[in-house]
C-alpha cells in the first residue's frame, strides 16, 4: 500500500506541476479562452438578472416542453447563438491558495487511483513502457469522457476541446512516467 500511496503522491506532484506550466507558461490556453469584448455592460445585465451561481444554457430549454415551445426553442437553437455560461455572482480571490490545495488533493486521489489500477494489471504490464502506456490510456479515457464528450453534447469550440484534452493527456503521460517507475512487479 505504501508504494501505491508514494506513486500517487509523485504522480500528483507531476500532474500539478504540469498544470501550472500548461496554464502559466504555454500560450495554448490563452488562444482558446476569450475575453468578453463588452464585459461591463454584459456583467451589469448578469448581476441584475442572474442572482445565483450555476450553469446557464442559452437558448434555455422549455420547462414544460409543449410542441409550440419545443418548435420555438429549436428555431432559436438553429439560429444561434448557442452556449453555456458558468456563472458565480460572488467575487473570488483569483490567487487564493484554496483551489490549489484542492487541486493537489484531487491530483493525489486520481494519481493514487491510477497507481492502484496499474498495480492490478502487473501480470499484463510487466515492462516499464507498458505501465506508462496504461496510465496514459487513463488520461485518454478521462479526456474522452470529459472534454470530448462536452464538445459533442454542449458544442464546445473544437480548438478549446483539443487544447483541454491534450493538456489532460500530456499530464497523465507525464504522471505515468513516475507512477510506472514506482509500481512495478515485485521480485520474489
């Protein structure tokens, strides 16, 4: 169990460090996240009309779903714009350590899970390269069920989806390098 926890800790540190480099050093996220061109007037409308945190879809889906409302919604959807707004009316400290601590904890949980799953497959993943590929595939799986699925169902922009998916996959390839180094067949 100690080797799984150590592999999880090392993998978490790698994923966390990759995330910092990816977001703070590489320019690819800046290219896919855009600023609102007329932010203040739009923010004033949001402050007035959106009192609670949530994810808001536009155009909004009809509540009772009558055939007339569904037809109107479909026409609005086809005409556009279509989107999601992730919204919180409360201000937050962008440099608060809390999200970083929670992120590191989440990375530890997921990297430990990856190490545990890898340990269950050691009979089939004897070689280091196979073990790295196993963890990398977990990253591909995560990208498919998250960013790529959202691209399909929520019509997220392709460039944004590619960058977010690649960011996730690269992080788990790198984590796989250290997790596979720590989780290996035990010699008898």
